[in-house]
């Protein structure tokens, strides 16, 4: 099973859209709320190479990016390979 992690905040429409997309595909994910824990925000910054917006999504420890990046992977037919590839 793939390890999907999503850094998010409580009030973020793109986070909600990403969660709905993943659930719609039958994929489970770990949500990491950066608005509750400053240390998690710092971890997100380090992992995403300074990207400050949410969501920041990682699949099997590979940085996808945000919601638009996730959808682009799906549209390009690349998402399934990301889900089955481990680092």
C-alpha cells in the first residue's frame, strides 16, 4: 500500500479538494495539520524545499506538490506509477 502524506490546514479549499480526490480513488492518507503545530510547518518547508502553501502532498516520500500537481499527475496517467513505486 502507498504511503500518502498531506500537509494541510483547517481552512483550505485545495486541501479539501485533494482529500476528496484521494478518497474518491479509494486511497487513504495521513493528514498533517500545520496550523496546529509550528514544528510540522517547519518540517513541511524542509521536505517541500520551501513551498509554503498547502496542501503539500507526498507519495511514498516523493514530493508531489499541491492539489494542482496531484491532478496533473492523474491527468497525465502518471499517478498510478507514483502509487506503486517506492523510493
